[in-house]
């Protein structure tokens, strides 16, 4: 895959400042492996979906992108852990639930998780902020620096993709 020279400069900058970006995430989230995963995700995102406009301050852009990706990943992990804790609590206290139903539920939950993870970054962000964190659309728009209309579009596309794929996994 060939990158536009502006985008390759951004990837080169990310590689050059890799350790600094990992440290930046580690200071905020406390986990070195988590930080490395986040920076790797950002690198892949830049190569797969480069920014549409010229980036004038690459390091500031990379920090913001890395921070947003770290927040997304952290929230996702917290949500997953919360669901697993809830499932374990329910399974531990409801002896009448048979193992087959629990297994089916866990498999469906994992399938839904994969569908959400497969969404484009912005759609995933909007979907998670709205559905899991109950953020109103205007707050999401303010948080992500996009219009409320774009939030609506991203959410609609995310829901359409999930509904289409979910029907195939049901």
C-alpha cells in the first residue's frame, strides 16, 4: 500500500516518537502493554485510514489520536469486564440457569463484541459513547470535535452495520 507523502510523514513521525507515545499512554493508564497496543492500533489506523486533511502539527495530532484510542480501548475493556463480572455474578447466584444457555449468551456477547470492534474507528467511538456511556449526541459531538449531524450519521451507520451482521450471526 502506498501512502501519500503527507501521510507517510505522519507514520514516520509516529515510528520516530514511538517510545514517547507509549510513555504518554502509560503515564495515563499505567500499563506498558496496554500503551504499546494503543500505539500499534494508531499506526494501523493511520496506514488504513489516513487523515483527510494536512496535519500541520504531527506530534499534537498523534498525541490526540493516541489519547482517543487509549480512552476507547480502556472503556471497551471496562465494559467487557463489567459484563463478565455481571455474568459471573448471575451464573454464581442463579443455579437454575443451564450451562447451554450461559454458553450461548457468552458466544453471542463475543460475536457482538467482534462486530463492534470491526466498525470503523469513528463509528465505534460514537456507538460506544452513545450506547454504553449514555452520552447525548451533542456531548459526543463536542467530545469528538464533529458536528451533531456527523454523530447521527456515524451512529446510524454503526447501527446499520451491526444490525446487518447481527442477523447473520443469530
